C-alpha cells in the first residue's frame, strides 16, 4: 500500500471525524487498514521508523481531511446529497467482499456463530443512527478546559470504533456546533484541550481494541463489520422519483467499482 493511497484514506478519516453520521473507523475497515493501523500505534516504539512511515501519510491526510476536505464534503452533502451519499455507499459496499475474504483466509476457518456478533452490532448501529437523527444541535457557550478534554476523550470512541459516529457523542455533550466553529476558525483555545482528550482516549481505546483482537479476533472483527454495515443506513438518501433511483443506483455502482478495484491492489 503506497503513500498516496494511505494519504487518501487519511483524508477520509479526517472528514469522517467531523461529518454527521460518518465514522472515521469505518473508512479504515472498508479499505482494509484497520488492524494494521491499530498494531502500528500499539507497537510504535518497537519499530518506530517503520511505523512512522506507515502512520505519517494517514496523519497528514487526516489533518487535511479535517481542515479542508471536510468542508468540501460537507458542501457536497448539502449541495449534491443524492450523488455524494450514493457514492459513499458504493465505496463502502465495494470493499466488503475483499475484506471478508481476507479475514477468513488469514485465519483459515470460518465459524457461522460469529455472524451473531455482526447482527448484534448492526442493531446497535441502527439504534445509534436513530439517536443521532433525533438529537438537537444544542450549543452552549461556556466550556472549561476539563469539559473540553472530557469531550475529546469521549469523541475518541467514535474515531477508534468503526460505526460509532463522533457527532452523536458531541451532540449529546452539546458541543458539536461549537466544535465545528472552532475547526472553521482554527480556534486553538478549544481545539488544543479537545485534541488532548482525543489523544488520551485514542490511546486507551486502541489498546482495548488491540487486546480484543488478540483474545477474541473473530468476535471483534465481525462486531466491527456489523457496525460498518449499520453505518450505511445513515447515508441512504431520500428518493422521490424514478430518475433519482437511477442516479442512486449508478452512483452506488460507480463507488462500488472504484473501491473494489482499490481494495484488490
């Protein structure tokens, strides 16, 4: 996997951290880098040069995704919601066949009982989507640094765990619009304490995910697959006529072709 490809995924990860209904971790899963990303962070100091080379394009891409492309994607979602959401759905679906094949062949066996973990987390993802759609964008004006660090800490759950949207967590905390405003204006008094919380939370939850991978590999991965499938539902656009159905199917197919081609490289 080359630098440009990881850089591109990093941009999507950054965009996923700020766009409603989209999980950063889902992009890592569908492009087949989630497990490698977790391992590179956990054992970073064992092979610092190798891991730095792997993580650097993801990090740079993530920053750009948050500061630049996030705004563009947000604009596309509001200006061309049908085409944009449909492409995202295709991108996600196109990577699942290759991903599932790699999971099963790497461990040499498949157990049907693991599907229950997928079903369970798929239902949880649906519940999360329902919560997000019914949350108000309440915004407060007075936040101390402790609260901002705490918000960043909880937000890291949505960044690390695929299918769990960070926006749900920030909406529950009443800070989502405030967070977007801070990003748009690069307002460091808000961004720095939140970044501290995100870093602390990410370290903890990445170690937890790594432990689960080591002890319960299949259960963990199939649970993640369920979350990822569930995240597709939040992207399904409203279709009002036959032409929109055709556009939807064409964009999904195009996204499917693109991501399936990339995931095989």
